[in-house]
C-alpha cells in the first residue's frame, strides 16, 4: 500500500497533514539526516579553521562546496544514506560514508579521515536534534502561538467593556468583564512563554564518554574544551553542556518539555472555558455553508474546534511528560533508550501545532451573544449582595452579611425591585440608599 495522507497510521501525517507538514523540515527522518550532515561538515570546517596540522593546507575555497552538501541536500541524498545504512546498520556511520563520497567527488580524498574525527555518534545526534528542535520552536511553534496570542489580545480589547456573570463552583458569582477573563489567559501564557524562552537548547559534544579522550591523545596541545565550546555555542548556536557521559543529560530538554506542557495546560483551560460559554449561549458560532454539526440533529453547531484542540493537547502533554521523565535517566555512561524516544519529539510538537490552529479557528467562528449575557446578569440580582453588605460594613451597619444572607437564600425571586425594597428597609441615610440602589449586576464589575 502506497503511503499517503489516507494510508498513514498517525493522524499527524494523515488527517492533519496540512496542519503539520511544515514540521517535516525539522523532525522527519530526512530532516534528521540533513542536520547530521550539517553538523559533520561544520565540524570539519572548524577543524580546518583551528587548524589541525594535517588540515593546515586545506584550501578554504572548498568551504562553499562542502556547505552546499547540506544546503542543497535533497531526497535522493537522504535515500543514498539510507541505502548505505542497510550495510552499516548504523545511521550516523552512514552519514560519515556519504560525506566521504562527496569528498571524493571534490577530489579531497586526502582529508577524508578527518570527517567525524574523534567523535562518537552522539556528538552528532546530541547537536543535530537540539538544533532541529530549536529551529522548530522558533520558526513554527512560536509564530503559531504568537498568532493565537495576538488574536486573544484583540478580543481582550474588543470585549473589554462587556459585563458578564462570573461562575465560581459552577454557581453565579460577582460579575466580571469578558475581556478581563481572556486577559487572564494572555498573562498566564506570556509568563510561561518567558520561562520557555529562557531555557537553553543544550548539546553534548565531547567524544565517546564526554572527556575528549581521542582528541586529547592525538593532539594533547590543543584546548579541546575551548574548541568545542566555540563550535557548539557560536557555530551551531546551542549551549554546550560541560560535563556529560556519552550523551547529553537532557535536563534542559526536559525543562523545555515541561514548559511546553504548562502552556498546553493553560490552553486546555482556555478551550474548556470557551466550550462552557458556548454551552451557556454566551456565544453563537458562524455557520459555514455545507457543514454538518451532527449526523442526526440538523440544528446543531458544535464547538468542535475547541474540543479538537483539547484532545490534541492532551496527547501532546502525555508525550511531553514521558520525554521529560525518561530522557534525563540513562544507565551509567549511556544506554540506547534515549535514541528511540528522542525520535518522537516531533509528535507532541505536531499535536500542539494542530491544537493551536484549532483554538484559533474556534475563536474565529465566535459570535458574541450580548443579549444572552445581559439576560443572565439580569436574572441573577443576588450577586450584588456582596457589594451591598460591603458598603454596609463600611457604614458600621450591624450584621450586614447575615442580613443579605437571609434575603438571598430565600426561595423568592430576587430582582431589582425586591433588592430596592430591601434597601429601603435599611436604617441608613438616603445618600447610602441611593448609592446601594445604583449597583446592578451589569455595573458591579470591579476594576
């Protein structure tokens, strides 16, 4: 069966392919191979620039040709490397042999043995994968999150003066402003986004067990720690971990996963609130010609985008949680469990991307139902009891809370008239009575 969006096992590459296809540039097998080629070639160029004695006469005019290998990397190159891997049964060694073939094409055979010089495969994987992850976060995740944030901020302004009944414990509570309630989510996301962006993209680079054993025994006069720091930090734009085993310890990678998970939790909270507001008829949804809300009930327009987002965020968080818990743990100087797990980093990022786009799509369908919001406020006059008893406290009125409690917990319908009658019976000045009567569910919204 030919692989396509219809035959893919995962909905990431199937049903949601249009939402996630850009991530192939960072997380596909071909992308990982390309990033490995990039690291290997930039490492060789750095050895030339050092220079190693045997590379002192390497003509830097060849640098552009070498860089063209990864810049112009294509599917045929990826397939060639996979063909080599059938023999080597080792993915990084296959990359090394591929580059050696390219050196032969450029008549650079005498320098081939300095490809992958002194390295272990994890020096390549633990720089290539953080590099790809960094690019995916910066070039795909953050722009999509910022687009949603910008939309939320627009709605905060648009709805900044819309009074709305609040609900605590599912019960009517002191009124609020619709825009302010969205601003809560804006502040939460921005706070966690600041934390996310403060976490370094860490990388390991130090030979078989992290000590530059092979480098040092061959060239003991070279400061390999300084070389590696310069290469990883300045050339690759990552943050080199100074003391490692054969692999990166992944603590900062785990911190990225945890930070992404926290942002996703906030988005789940947002999706559920918007779902609830729609169920309360505070919002209607735009109808698109030809769309069906239910296979059986023609009248329905379901909040499917918020539900879709919530489901995808849940899957993403389960994977982020596993990555964060598993990757920092490795037996002794390494085991192979990180390798297969790390290959899945694109999966939670993809589900998160689907969710971001779904939430934004849900917001774009919303139609504010001001009459329903106003009607709900008018039907809940008891919520001004807090305001009245607080002013009575200010005035030194005896037992104001208890007086309002007796009024609002009776079975009688509390409305503007019954509240006014209650106020008229209070032993306070006419000025205070007028102040109390001016309070309504629509204007008791705080700051």
